[in-house]
C-alpha cells in the first residue's frame, strides 16, 4: 500500500483543529469553542479528551452563510 492510500484512510485527514479554525475565521480559539458549544459550528469529538475537530466543508459553509 502506498503512502497516499494510507493517508486517505485516516479519518482525521481533512479535519481542522480549534486553532486552525480560529486562524481561518480570524477569531480567538475560545470563540470557536463557544460557537461549537452553542451549535453555530458543527463539531466532531474524538478520543478520551473529546478533542474538537471541524470539517473543512462545514467551516466554508459557515463562512458563506455568515458574510455581511
């Protein structure tokens, strides 16, 4: 199996961290956490620590629907 095939099998590929989303949206990471807690941003939780991960497509949709 090539490296490219193994890379595509990882479910974490294509998911963004809180910090990455904050950077994209130009907000503080705590703002991203608040938006995910109240349902404004769809979030996936992983691992024992329940780390937040966000799908890039959903962040792009959030940007497109919340522009002034």
